[in-house]
C-alpha cells in the first residue's frame, strides 16, 4: 500500500535522496545552533558531545518531561523512562 498516493514518485524519491544527503553531514557534536519546533512543540537542540546523550536528553527526555508537565504520565511515560535508563551514559 502506498502511504502517499497523491505525491509523485519522483518527488518522493527526491525528498528521500535529499533527506539522506542531509543526514550524511557530520560534525564534532550533535545538535544545532538554535532551537526550533515540531508543530507547536518546542524542540531543544543544544549540542551534546555524542548522539546518545543528545537523543536521551534533548529528544526523548525532553518529550517525557513535557508530557509529564502536561499531565500525561502512565504506561507510556514509564516505558520511556525505562528506555532512558537503558541508554548508555
């Protein structure tokens, strides 16, 4: 099943190729020089020395704290916290 039937295959291929090219760029740190949003949700991009730290603290950890501050805990939050604990320090 095609998840994007209304988008031409050539456009999807170009999008995929450009996304792959973007992710091949490497730097000495993980993050970005400024924060942004995903829709209306803040996305913290303060650089970290390694990808695991960046993802644990700036992505997963931040989203879990944001959800908790908005009254969303429960099983999903508990599962997220267990995942955070399993990530290398």
